[in-house]
C-alpha cells in the first residue's frame, strides 16, 4: 500500500478493490477456464463509473492520469488478470482519444465512456511488425469524406467485444515511412472488419486478444485522432506511458495475488509430525521475503514513474521503461516461487496460483517487451535516443 496517494485516489482505489473482490474474483476461474471475455466484470466497472478514469472532468469523467491507472489496474489484477488487461487497454484507448479529441469525438466517444456506455481498445500490433507496434503496415487513404483502411491487425484485446478500436495505419503508398503513422477510430461492426478465430491463449484467457482483417473499411474523416502523421507525439506522449503503466499495474496485481496465495498456503499447511505450520520454516520465509521484495520494488518504481509521468518530467520515460521491466519480472518470478512453496497441491488443483502463473507469462512478451525495454533503457542511460 502506498501511504502517499492523494485522498481522491484512495477512495477510487477502495471502490476498485471492493468491486474486484465482489465481482471479478468470483468470476475469474470461469473467465479463465472458458476463455470467456469478462462481460460481467466490465459491466461492473462501467456501473461504478470507472470506465471514465481518463475522461476529462467536464465530460463526466475523473480526468485522472498514470498514477490512478497503476493503482486501479493493480486492484483489478489481484482478482482477475484478464479483466484488468481489458480495462487497461480500454483506458489507454480512452487516453489516446482524449489527448486531442474534437468536440464531435467528445460527444460520440468520451461522454458515453464516462457514462459507462462505451468500451474501447487498441489495435496496434500486426503480424507484419510483431513487437514493433510503432511500425504498422496497415494503410489508410482518403476516399471522399472518409478514410479507407486495409491491413492485418493482431492480438486486439477485447477483440469483437469492444465498441471501438484505436487503429494505427500509415499512408497508402508510403508504407515504409513511419512518419505517416496515424490513429483512427474504427467502430465495432464496421463493414469490412473481419475477426480472426477466438482467442485461446496460454494465459490471459478472458482477454479475447483476436486478430482482425481490415478489408476496405470506410471510417468517417471525423474519426481521425489528432492530425495525420502524429506518429511521434502519440507513441511517446500517450501510447507508451499509458500502455506501460496499465501493464505494470496489472502484473503487480497478479504478483501480489500470488504472494497472498503463497502466504495462505504456508499458514494453512500442517504435518502430522509437528504442530508448527509450514509458515514457521525459515527457508520458506526466505522465499516469502523474496516475493515481497519483488512486489514492493515493482510497485514503488511504478508509482514513482507514474508520478513523474503525471508531472510531465523528462525523467519519466526511463522510469516507465524500468517499471514495466520490473513488474513483468516480478510477475514471472513471484508466480514461479508461489507455485513452488504451495507444493504439489497447487500443481494438482488448478486454481488461482496456476492462473496467475499463466497470466504472468504474457508480461515480458507484451510489447514493449522486456527485450526492447532493456535496449531502450540502456540506450537512454547511455545518453542515446531509445530507438
Ligand atoms: C495477452 C496479450 C494481449 C495483447 N493485447 C494487445 C492489444 O490490446 N493491442 C495490441 O496492439 N497488441 C496487443 N498484444 C500484442 C503484444 O503487444 C505484442 O505485439 C505481441 O505479443 C508480439 O508477439 P510476436 O509473436 O509477434 O512477437 P515477435 O515480434 O515475433 O517477437 C518474438 C520475441 O523476439 C523478441 N524480439 C523481437 N525483436 C527484437 C529485437 N530487435 N531486439 C530484442 N528482442 C527482440 C521479442 O522481445 C519477443 O520476445 C497483446 C499480446 C498478448 C500476449
């Protein structure tokens, strides 16, 4: 728990924690086993007003920033990684829309989001560019009063479930020129938007992270986000900070849930030959200390990075890279240790620890991946540009 959170955020955190315990946690096993998109959890978040976390106050939202995103996603991640990821991607998409919203976009997207009537998501990744999600090959071209979109997208969280998608594309004919990178909003059900097969991931199984083909999809010109070729501004000012923070928060929540599960297991495990619970064993206390350290370090670093980001500090970029690296590492390591200290019973039974371990494995491979972030962090520490 961070004792230095602003009072308004503490009450939002409490609301998220309550909702996570009452609604997300009881549904998490079914969401995971059936690879079911978490409609009930997302409905509960909408009803609690939390979809509007980043919608400006004058449009009915909370106008919150990175710190709030890290705190809320951690609470949700403790109960259900998939719901937290769907919520996190919705929040990143909301911030992309809000960053330079036109009056038309405020009324058509941001106000409905604040009122819990609209869920959005991000369609940046592509099979053609893999982890380099800032190098799309999908194209847009002008067609009268609209844009015409073509291309292949991959891993779209809440695919076929969200109401709109922030889609990245480059100008047709200039596919090799990343400076034409442009974001537009594509509405659910748009003609020519074809979804790939249902998501059946190793973890994050409720995520519905589906591929999609854009086949001459017409998008009204009013759905352009910012200006054409806003590439650098969106990637570094909006997408990267919010994406990294949403993921860091979610994976810290998953790691915390594994730590809690391991502690409960150690306290509850007794043998016939001794009255002491396994929690009394000093070797296993070391394992608990290791888990505790990793979760606490990742949380402190993420809050620090988020505060720098909210204050528009030039040091935020490095801190945010580091936060996602640490959170991913914590999730993978803590869930691994938790599975070990909970013994063969956890291995045999399925349940929350197994789910946490599978969900955590997505952390280092979700872009920006740990590989890329370590390169970028090292380069910035060397005084070089990250890319
Ligand atoms: C659960 C989940 C949810 C997701 N949600 C979304 C979403 O909502 N929206 C979205 O747009 N995308 C999303 N993604 C996509 C994600 O961000 C990545 O783009 C995707 O996982 C890349 O997978 P790939 O197989 O194409 O990786 P590849 O690009 O094939 O990379 C494979 C491995 O090689 C490493 N690698 C590649 N190039 C380099 C290099 N130059 N230096 C060092 N290492 C390198 C990578 O780090 C990675 O470990 C999601 C992915 C997952 C798993």
